[in-house]
């Protein structure tokens, strides 16, 4: 099983310990690239895909784990785009 498949299985289980770094790795394997923002970008992050709409997220802090609703939103977007 590839790392991509493992991350997809993990996020689909709605874990309480899915981290920001795991999410960025997963999105990169699906063709998304983080968009660079200037100094005023704050905690907002955007991931760009060549054919799919961008994904806008708030980077979690001070903890590094994602909230349940963020995982739900990501899964909904990826399912809608046919990536999972």
C-alpha cells in the first residue's frame, strides 16, 4: 500500500489526530500545490490544482491537528472532484 493510499484511508476514518503536514502531503500527491502568500497571509492557506477549484483552509495553531469539520470539508471537495 502506498503512502498516498495510507493517508487517504486515514483521513476517511475521520481521525482526531490527522495533522496539517499529513494533509499537505496528501494534497500534494493529488496534484495540489500550496500557494505562496505574502507577509499578510496569516494562517490562511490555499492549495491550487491545475483542473480543480482551489482549496482554502485555516492552518491550525497552536496544535497541529485538524478539526473534524475541516476533514469533512476536504473529503467533500475531493469526492466532488472525483479524486477519491
